[in-house]
């Protein structure tokens, strides 16, 4: 068996769509009757809770309530649907080139896993995305109540693959301290800059295009 490869999702396999996220949250604010800038700020301030605790509707109710709003059930449902539409668009926007790389890795015998710091709407959209069928394991922070760089989330992915963490290669852009977290549990770490140069201070190997990954994995030290 080739080395298992564990991928990050946002800014690694798909663009993070950060500006679009803020725009969508601003539009959600208009649906529920609060100031767009205030709701965007509230979303940014509660990112950790949203990653591991709250689903879409809980997030809307809690944050709008904190801003003094009293949304109806229908408004909450509409706002939640708007956020879910975004998740489907982002996952559906994965490039053909990225899918081709994943298919090549699988054909070459590499088991593939995903670890994503993601809110519930991303996990909901995942099974119907073009990415899902390419992965043997997908671990979402919102589903396991853990977020990178917590060592337990890396161990969870490795256990589901049936291997030790030290047997795995981790590929990510570096957000949320994920690279150091992966290295701390013994994974070989490769940083990607294709979508975003997130962690330029990381001293390990980096590559600019996902298409370079199969060659890197075949280097003698990683084969």
C-alpha cells in the first residue's frame, strides 16, 4: 500500500471563498433584520464555536439574538438555506485538475483522507460534492467536536484509515496551525500554496500546484 495522504479542504483542494462568505453573511443579515457588518463581525468572532458546536440555524439564532434581533423561524430557515447554497457552490467549484490529481493518487494506491475545520453546512454538502467519492475517510470538525490543530483530530483520521499517524502524509495550506499539528503527531507535512500562501513561515517542503504532488510522493524518502 502506498502512503496514505490526508488533505485539508479550504485553500488546499478548493478556494476558501472568504470574500464570498462575508457577502453571503451580509445578505443573511438582511433576511433576519440585523446590520450586515455586525453579523459578519459576529461570524468572524465565533469561528471556533461554529466549527465544533453550532449548526447553521443555531448559529443564526444565537448571533442574531446577541445583536438584538428576534428572527422568525421562517427567516432563520431562509438565512440557513442561503448559507447552505454557498457550501454547495464552494465544494462544487473544485477544479477538474484537482479531481484528476486525486484520481491519479487513488489509482496509484494511495488511500485518501480529509480533515477539515468546517461548519455543518460543509459537512452536509460533502456527500453530493464531486470530491466525496475520491476519499476513503472524511473528518469534519463539526462532526467530531474537534478542530485542528488538536492532535485528536489527526489521530481520528489515521485510525479511520487503519494506520498510524506517522505513516501518513498531510497536505494543507497551513491555516489554523494545521501543519504544526500534523507534524506533532508524526505525519510528513507538505505545504501547498496553490490557492493561498497562508503559512509562509513554515520551514518544511512546499509546492505551488497540486499537480506536483504525485511526483513529490514518489521521491525515495516518501515512496
